[in-house]
C-alpha cells in the first residue's frame, strides 16, 4: 500500500525519525514469566473480560461484539479442565474517559489474563496503555485507527502498545480503498473529507485524503464536525465553497444522521456523492430515508463457509445461533471478528498454561508470544495472521451502495467495489 502523509506523521511521532522498524514485540515478549503469572486454583475459573461500548449511541457496535465473545467462550469450552469466566461486560462508552475507567477496573483484578475490546479506537487509546502495561493481552474486534498499530510500512503508530492486537482491519486500507473507489471507479477529481476529531474518524479521513491526492485528486477541504452538534449547515456551507464532487464522512450517529439529512439542502451540494464508513454501517442509520444513495465502506462480511478452527463453528451456523440466542441479528458488523478474537485469546491461554499440582499456571508473556506467532489461523472472518504490531485481521475492504432503507440486508449485499492491498 502507498506510503501516505499520515504514515510519515506516524513515523515521525513514534520513531523520532531513527528508521528503526523492528517491532517492540520482538524483544519485549518472551514466554519466560517476565510479565508475571496467573494462578487459577482447582475449582476456580480462568478470568477474561469484555470491554465494549454497550450503552449509548454506539451500543449497536459493542453489544454485537460482546455477544460474539459470549458465544465463543461457550463454544470453546474449558481449558485444561478449567472453565473460562467473562464476568460482567464492561462499558467503555466509546470515549477516552470510559476506556480509562474500565481499564482501571480490569487491571485492579490480578486474576484477569486478557481482554477482548475495545469497540472504539478513542477508548483504546486510553485503555490499551493501562491494560497492556499490566502485562495483559488485549484484542480489539472493531478498532481501525492506524495509530493503534502501524503504518503498514514497518513503523509503529503513536498509540501503539506491545500486547495490543486486533482482528479488524487497519484504517489506512479503508482510506485508500475509498480514495480508489472515488477516483478510479466513480471518476471524480474533487472530494471533501470530514471527521469528528477522534482517532478513528480523523485517521481514516486523513488516510482517504492522502490517498486521494496521491491518485491525482484534489481534496477541497479537510475539517471536523462537533459530535454534539445537530446543526450541520455551517460546516456544510463551508464544504460547499470548494465545490467538491464527493464527501467522505466517517463519523458516528447521531452526527451522521443530521449530516445526511441536511447536506443536500445546501446550495452547491444538491448532487454531491456521499460516502461513509462502518461506523454508520448499522441498521439504526441505514433505516433512515436520508441514508439511501450513500456508499459505505466496511470489512468484507462475505464469510461464506469459513469456520473457526478452534470450535468448528462455521459462519452460517454461528449467525443462526446468534439470532436464536439473542432474538435478533447482530446489530454491528464485527460479531465474527469478536468471536475470532476470543478464540485466539483462549488458544493463547491454552498454549501458555500448565498444570502444577492441580493449579493452572498461566504465563502472561507466553500469551502474548503465542498471539504474535499466529499464522494462517482459520477464523469466521477467514485466514488470520498477526504481524509484529498486532494487526491480525483481513485487510480486505468492500464498498456497498445503499439503495433502500426498507431493505437493509439487500443493500449490505450490494457490493460495488472491493479492495485489498
């Protein structure tokens, strides 16, 4: 993938320009007890935690993630005869403060071995340093900010932490995919990009802008909306002054609702092409009339007959079980990523633990070492391999065109473009 301006910023901030591209994981994690051990007495359970946004405007994302974790634990079963216990789901509220507070709760419990989460990149920037700093492994199913892992060129992001992994893709790929779609497929030469200031939104919008300009397009404006605003007319009027043909806005609800509702009422934006990302690839937004005609980028969810090699559960059966268990289909697109993240963690615990006179001894450094060594693991989302910065998921991105707010499932299958670096 092209080395973008964002990648340059990542390198300068994280590496100080010294050119060292060796992942810190290569030296800091060894299965030698260096991060401490967790002992589970006979009759007790192995403790892991789910940290996701399960209330508020982004609950649609976190609840689907948490449910994927719950199903995976049930399907995986005991480890060396010891049950795995999730405890109460922790809420990161898709915020920095929420992520920090929940992380403090987690690390206060010395029995916890690992964490599945967060849902949101902004929460991860605050939670990951605390969780990984305590020696735990943290696997996120839906974080996409490149700042959390790397620039995909061997350089760590400014929010990278050893012991952090994800099964979702890297936002640099999303930005490039949308830029190529707008410039090469739609044949448009000018575009605007809006974000809402958090690490996910800003980094993906920046990746789009950088890639679009590399392709020869012109970015007419790169600016932010306020997450709390309902009146988008001032920022949209500013956008209109540049006369863009397309607008990429990877933001959350409810700001996305208001923007999509108001954009075409602004002079000069009557016919602008609208594009967004997986944060709005949810039923709550797609059921709104103003969502029709918008292009959405997101992870490739065409899982087909792929199965998780640890549990044997295939994607189609898991989706059926999900709906039967919770009375509804997944509300967000990362349920499969959550399921796979959980079985990866459980396999790592299994590989890094031993029985000692009835007590299960888990080496925390061994858990991390196992995760960094994952290659070609069969998951619901497809083949999974982890690089030295914790990027484990498929980097394939699809773009759909949403045509009918009354038939959301048809739109989710209306793929008009796909990209993989």
